[in-house]
C-alpha cells in the first residue's frame, strides 16, 4: 500500500511582524492523485487569537487585546505568564503596542494578530521560554465505547452512514472537535488516522482498547508523525479515560478528559523544544548536501530562516551540491539538530548523545552537523 494522504508537515513563518504560520500537509485529494501532491493548509497563527469583545467594558478593544495576547503567550511560552497577571503586566504593560492587525469577528468577537518577533524579543530578554514553530505532528488514535455495544475509532473524517446513525456522526464530530479546539488553543498540530483499509487491517478497536500499543505504533509509521497519542474513552461511564502517549522512545500514561491530555502533550513537547531566554548562543558549522537547484537552495534558506532555534546564519562555502553554513543557534547543536530533523532534512551519521564531531575554524573548534536535503 502507498503512503496515506497525510505524510509530513513543516512550518513556514512569514516576514517579521506578520506572525503568520502555515502548516504544509502532503495530501492525496483523490485516489489516483500523484503521491507528491502538496496542499498548504493554513492553521491558526501562533501569534493570532480570536477572543470575546465585550461592549460593556470601559475599553472593549483594550481588554480584547490583553485577552488575545494571553492566548498567544499560552501557545508560545506556556501557562506561567498567561496565568500570572502581575508578571503579564510587568512584561507587556501595553498589549496594543504589539498589535499588527485586528478585525471584528462573528458573535461579538475580535480577531487580533501580534508582532511575533517583538513578543519573542520581550520573552527572551526577560529569561522566559519561547516555543516557536518547530512543533511535531501528533497522531491521535481514539477508541470510544459509547455503551450498548456501540464502539468505534474516531477517524479523520466521518464514514458514510444511514440516516438512523446520524446521531453517531454528530457525537464523533463533537468529540473530535474537542480535541482539535484545545490543540489549536495550544498551537499543537494534530491529526486523526484515515481509517482506510490499510489502517483497519492493522489496528482494531480491541487492539486500542486492550492496550496493544505496539500494533498502533506500527500502524502509525505510515503517517510519519513524530508523536502518537492513544486514547480510550467511555463517555457514559464512571470509568476514567485512559491515555498512552509516545514520543522520542518514551511513554507517558495519563487519565482525564481530552482537554487536559492535549494540554499535557503540549507541555511535554514544549519542555522538549521550547528555548529559555537564557539559553546560550553557540556557533555551529552546518553542512547540507543534495542542494542541486535554485529551488532546493531557496527551500533550505527558508527552512533555516523559519527555525526558532536559529538566531542567524551565513554561508561559509559552496562545494558542488554541498553548502557549509555558520549558524548561531539558541541552545547549541543539539537543539539545532532536533529542529532540522523535524524540518524534514536527513541527518547523516545521527548523534543522539550530544557527542558531535568538531571542525577547525581559525583559532577555535566548532561543532559540526551534517544533513542531506532530499525534499
């Protein structure tokens, strides 16, 4: 069988100040569509939020700006600042000064977009963590026991059903939407499995419910997701919801509602990828081979420009299809290597213990990373 519609994702940040975010998902729109077709799907920006606009407030727009900025800070810096009014006021005494765009929304709401670079700058200067656009895709396998023998796995789309099964479709959508809503609020890319013939041949409801997670992990490989969340829910019961989460070879086990668990996943990934404002800057020599065209060169430049860990970079040398960059990275070579892997570049001679090779650069030695561009 071929790979599924959803294969990879990458984040592309627009120019400084716009705060926009695009997630690119490889999608087969039709069964006969070519496997390389890519559709860009725009997610909610990390630096934009739609919040209530209360006309009863003395200054409705100012209150909305503050609320929207708190939502943005929850995505990029966790709950510490957004839940601490005094710290929020200290760091951002005038939220309006960071607003790039705003527009009225439906039902008395206001959509607000902030200057992402400026917000990140404040956080870094004050030693706060920043989780940028290096956000792994999480695949969610969710088995639901509705009671009375009705059991199913929630998929990316609803299957065709008869009219008398419409209620089941509606409750599937509501449950799936709960996951998607909290994921959007935390800036967490998530996807559900297709549940096509290949998925259903490898994983059943009983496999998920019975805790045969190794089968689910194996079935997840075709999606190339970086993290996998497996849930077991019985809505009409006092039995606690059970969740297993897998990332980077480690497992976490949780209980609770979807909103709590998705937040825990976001916290787990933020701990892995967020960068503290006091993280040291380190110069790294990065070599990327496989750059055989102008388009490939432009793609690599965009990848490096869009990585949160990259403070700046320059080209040191061009040798055939190989370009050597000098990259100044927040948190050093280990953080940079993880971000590059997520971007889709292939690491040559992968190092997981931080023992990277060194190369001579004038009077100093630099950590060296070797990657291949094959997108």
